[in-house]
């Protein structure tokens, strides 16, 4: 469990928060367990490191008091690279929590030898588990999948004691053949009809006859 020291935040409002980030600090809030919501600021390097290493559970030092919190939400900039804000929920280490965990597919399916392609439909899964037992990811082997085979949420190897909250029938991934696009024959555009010299002469003769009359 990562340990972070945070301080109370007085900076409220877009401009003040922007200046806060420029100084290398990230705004956040701590809430939950029937206690008041506290606006805090965290060291940018510390929270970046914790998130990068997949930390979910943090031990905060706030005003000399230690609190266990769960990273509930991380807001990023438009490019998805810079953390803008963090929501931290107070937790008891012995309680059950609902979390969303990434699904990681491992191996190459047998169906790939038959021209099949693996498609991952679901990127993560919602589960309920003990705070201390939150997995960084759910790994699942896909080597046995043939063409037209699929894996469902119920097939995921969840940690001991964890409960699936997602639809058990929802598809996680499948292997299917890539349909070849049929070539549509290009129709040649009809060009101008060839001029018939004989017809043109007849028309000119008819016009001259009209004039004489």
C-alpha cells in the first residue's frame, strides 16, 4: 500500500486550481464513511507514481491523522496524459468494495491458425471484493479459442472471495474470420455517341433546302 502525505486545500476555482497544478500539486477530495468531505492537494509526482504502478489503496497522512482510502476516480486532461483531479474514498481494510478491474488477454488463440482474429469486446469487469484483495488486473488465457469460440464474463478467473457484478453472459472476447470485401466491378461510363458523318450531311442538306424554299 502506497503512503502519501496530503494537505488541506484552500484553493477553489479554475484559476487557483490551475496555479496549484503549475506548482506541481494535484487537487483532490477525500470523502466517505459518514465524515465530511475534505478538499486536499497531493504532490503530483507521488500521485502520478501511485497511479502508474496500479495502486488502488492508499494510506494518507492528513493533518497527522492516517486514513485508508481507495482511488475512486482519476480525471485526466484531453490527451489522457496529465492528472487533473483525484477522488479518494475512505475505506475500512476489512470491508467489501465494488471496483472495476482491467481484463488482460494472454496467449494466441488456436483459431488464429485458421485465419481467425481475436476481438476483445470488454476491457474491464466490475467485481466485489475485500479492500486488501483488489487485483491490479484479471488475466485470462485465450489459447484454446477456436474460430467462432468466445469467452463470457462467467469464464473469468476471479480472485478467491471475489464476486462478479457484471452480466455473466456478457462477451469478453471472441475469435472470428475476417470477411473479405467483394470487389465491385467498376462500370465504364458511357462516352458520347460517335458522330455519323452521313447523318450530318443529310441534316445540312435539309437545312439548305429549307433556306432555298
